C-alpha cells in the first residue's frame, strides 16, 4: 500500500510522473488503436482538449512549464518489455493473442507525436495532429495530466497532516460507497475512471479498495497498467472516436449514414464475445438501432453513455425484442456519470430483465467533493476528442445535446442524415 | 509519515515491537524515578496491573505467549546512546541537566526487573516486585503492551483495505477534534496518552497531527521517545505513586498525615518553576489543601486528576485566594478523562481566572469508539499501580470513590487520618 499523503507531500514529478507508462491508458484505446492500425492507419486526425467546465480556469491554476514537463515526459515513454509481455501473453476476456504481432511490433517502437499547447485566456488549447493510431493514444494521458496537475495545484498549499486527513476522508468516503455496493446482489462493476482521475496513485488505491471490498463483483479496470500491476482483468470495448472519424471520412450522405455500421462491421471481424458491445449513441440511439443491420442484433450487448440511462436501456430492450432476441441474454453496460445512487437505481430496475454491468468512472476515481474549501477538488468535465479527420470536421450528437460537438452546419447535416429530432437535455456533471 | 495500515497489516512484532525504547515512557516517570533514586531507592515495592473494565476479557483476547514475548522484549532494552544524550543534553522547561550524572549512570545500566504473569480466568495477573526505582519503570510499558496487544488482536481479523479505512476514519475523527481545538483562543494542551494508547504508531501520528494542527497551542508530549524523535517538548510533573508509597511507609498516623507533604518537600528541593505542580487528590483534595504548608502556595499550579474537574479547580482557586495568592498567576492542569467537549467547557469556565492547561490522554491516543463492530476497539480502564511498599499495602482514595484502591480497613484508616467524608461518584470511562 502506498501512503498517498506522503507521496503527494513529497511530490517531485521525476519521482511520481503523472503518466508513468504507455499502458497507463484505457484498454479500449489499445483495442481501438489496433483496429485503426489495421483499417485506417493513414488517416490524418486532430485531437483537441476541451474543458467543458469553463468556470475552472485551468491556465490560471496550472503552470504552463509544469504542464509541458509532464507532456514532454509522456513523449519519452516507450513500451517496456514487461508491458509488451503482458499485452502479448495475457488473456483478455478469455482470449489469448488479442493483439497481433504486427500491432505489437508497431507499438513497441511507438513514440507519441508532438503536441501543440497555447494559453488562451484562462484556458489551455492543447491539440495533437498526425496519424490516427498515434494521435489517438494522447487522449487518456493528456486528460489524466490536466486533471492531476489541477489536483496537485490545489494540494500544494496544504500541510502534511492536512493532506493525510484529506486522503483519510476520501478513503472513508469511497469505502462507504463500496459498503453500499456490496449490498447489491449480483452486481457487476468495473473501473472506468482513468481519464478524469484525481491522480494515478488515487486510482490505484480506489481499484484495490474495490477489489478487496467487492470481490468478484468487481470485474476489473479499464486501466492497463493497474490491471497488470494488480493482476486484474483489463476491461473495455470501443468508443465514439471510431464512428466520429469514420463519419467525417464519408464522401456522401449515404456513406455517412452507413459509417457507424462500417465501424462495427470492422470490429465484428476482429472481435467476438464480450468485446461485441454496441455504442449506439454517437448520432442518436433510436435511429442507430432502427436502421441497424440484423447481424448487430447478435452482438453481446450495448453500452449506454449519454442521455437518460434508463430510457436508453428500455430502447435497447424494445429493439432486441422487436428483432426476436431475448434481452435477458443481453448485456447492458451503463457508463455515464454514475454514482452509487444511480447504480442502485439502475440495478434495481434492470437486473433480471437484462444482464446489467457498470463502468464506473469519475465518481469512483475523483470524488473529492466537499473535502476542501470552495470544493476546489471537485471533478469537472474535461474531454479530448477527435475534431477533424483528413481535414474534415468531426461531429458527435449523442443522446444529450449538452454533449454535442462539431460545427453548427455539420451538426444540422448529421441530424438530418441520422434523423435525430428533439432531444432531452441532461446536465453534464463529469 | 508512516502508513499505519500497512504496518499493522504486516505486523511482526520483531519489526514493530510495542515498546521500542526505555524512554518510550512518560517524562514524569523519569523525573519521579530520579527523585525516588535519590530519596528512597532501597524501598521494596510491588506494582500490579488491574483491568478496571472487567467486561474486557484480556486473557481471552490476548495470547499469553505473545504477551510474554513483548514483556521479555522490554527486558532486553537498554538506554541507547542517543537517548542518553537527549536526556543529558536537552532543555526541559528551559532548564538543562534536569537529570543528574549519578542518575544517568544508573539509568544507562538499567535492565527492567522480572515480571510475574499468571492467567486468572479471563484476566491476567501481572505483577512486578523489586526496588522502587526499577519496578516503577514497568508501569507505562506494561500498560502500553496490554493496550496494544488488545488492539492487534482485534485488527488481526481485518483486511488490508478495511484496515486502511479504519485508520482513515480514526484520522478524520482526530482531525475533527483538532479543528475544534484550534478554535479555542489561548488553548494550551499536551499529549498525556502514552499508557492507554491504541498503539505506538498511532500515538506518534496523533502527536504530529496535534503539532501541525495546533502549532504553539500544542505544548508537547509526555512521551519521551516521541518528544525526542519529533523534536517536541517532553511534558510532565509527578503522580500518585509518590504519596502512595511514602504513605505506606509511614510508621504512625502522624507520619501518614505528613507523608503527602514530605513527597512535595523532596520535590521542592529538586525542581522549580513548571515542575512544581501539586497533585492534591491522592487522599482528597480538600483536606490536602486545607492542611498544606505555606510554602506549597508558592508552587506554580495544581493538577486536577479525579472527581468533578470544575469543582476541583474552584477548590484550588478558593484555596489560593484564602492564602493571599492571585489565582490568575496559577496554573491549573486538567488531566482526567478529557475529550473536546470537556476541554471547551473547562476552558470557557476558567480561562482568565487561572492559567489553564490540559493533559489530554486516552481520548487523544485511543479514540476508536464507533469504528468497528461491537466497539471492540473502544478504550478501557487499565491501570498499573504500586500495591505495596516494604510489605505494607498502599492506599489511594482520590476525589472519586470509583478510583479508590487498597484494603478496606486501610482505606477506612486513611479516610480517618485525612478527614475524607462523603465523596461524589464519577463514572470512570478511561
């Protein structure tokens, strides 16, 4: 066990760099990277970091020099021998050789591409340009760096014992959540909290606490480094960036309409079982499912990542029924803005009707709400997204207009092509 | 900072023996030891450990072999060079050479005498016999060993993260007390919690937390080892064993009546200033003060250690006034069963009327109430007292009949000699 308070007190990033490994990232990033590497490796993309919580003045809180140091450090990282061995030799979802020798050869020689950093007022503009399989790997570490530098900036003013008590309180808070989760019969839950974690050490602690506290109900972590170090299952499927980039590359409205299915068609060839999880909300869940090809109904399940989650799950259940599938055999993974109340509620509503699972993110790995004055450690909504592909802007609609991204005219075009009408607004907390 | 949970998890007593030094004891023990060494070194005494909380089945909880190992380990301890240097070279209450070269020569060669341990039902009978200056040094380590072995017995069944969260909760609890104490203007408070501490590591943490949280309001610790390691003031004066043994040695009722003053007369010759603190309650505070010689009114202050503390302080104030002293220049040290509520209350009542100070014991270093099921870590009332001197039984009356000790007929005789009438019973919690 790490004495987090001491480590924070002694923080020198050379001892505790924020990102300490190329696999300190989400497992699905590596899965998607391999898919991109195989199918679209020459695509030029731009990823951009966006602070959706503009009241947090990141550039005021975080020193630019420190930020550059951390980002530069990430560029010095190379896949380590033990990490490569773990990726090559490990069983993921019961399957070996998830990563092909071609991909591993490429990954072993990878250095992350340069970044572009500019201060604009109280915010930073941080962008990454280059080949898709390289640039995409910046997303998680870039977010983790910004989140943790903000934590460190707040913690820097605290005394040694004040820090220890802060972590004592955070541990108590998390453990009380674990106690409540332990009471949920048949729970299956994983850590999805890498990108907006309070810190690496804290995520590592949170994962271990979940593991001890929940036993088999804790199915694993999305973080590959922690999964490797703590001998846990690495968990993950796929994300919005695949349909977003595929869609941006479409040459016509017809191609655009087909793009989200093309993504899953490529995925279908590469993966089976638990990795066949539909993420339907990029351009509206209802339309996506209504127009989905029949082979998609055979997939294992669906991930609900925006909008009202209960509504999303009901739509999926209705869809499976309409296609002659038994929803009780299907997996529904909830992963948007979860905390214990919501987990309890959704589990009560859907357990037995479908196979329920949870990907618990920010409020697992960064719930420091109420622990310092002015709530200066409360998590906030930071994202890092593909904003263009081969010079064309990307668009995301999702099931919540608060999460929509892209140029206005393109959003209008996508809404038309995907038949998205009026959407319910849901406040984005984290 | 020590990661207490890890250390507890890894407990091997060879790494973390409960008592790790001959100066892991209260400062006043060493002061009294020197006084005894000078004035009564040939007295044969018996000290005996008594569990006043009989509902705690110590012999059931604590393995006899482990207890013997810990006690045997204490007998292997010798004063270390650095400890001797600290005692010889340090300033105590602004004075150097508090310990004479003769005493230090003796102490440097000291090994604690043998112990006698027997299991009687669910309790242990633990006694120490021999020369007073040697035997008296068993009191604090013997208590600390029993207290911590009981803690370890309870903790042994807990998981790694359960332990870490337990300490997280205890830290949070203590820090909330520190926060409340910080708000008391003009507070002066010291750690008196060695004997009934949860553990050495925990006392060490508590002392450091008090030091960071309260700054100068925290005046020091009674524990010499922690004072030395943490560069704090070692705090203490004198205790009941001096009048108890002096009284037992008295040959007549007239000698007995004079014995408590003989103690302070010897002390008067040896110490000045802040060490001239009257402990008046051994045979009843009212009678003691009523018959006190005039030179005692010149002493710096008084320590209130039993009975209703406000009443005790009022008696002292009235006494000083009746002898023409200004109470505002006198120090009143409260040290019996304190917690934050009581500290706030006493401070509000007496600040300005006297110089107020607090010696905070068990509920500083062992407040794990409410943190585990069945309150299995709640502190309890364990004492180790002189029960005979040169073959004669000792007696303590104190200002609370619940704390009285000694054979019934002797208690009656002492009550007669010291003119102690009806006393108010106060529940003894710790």
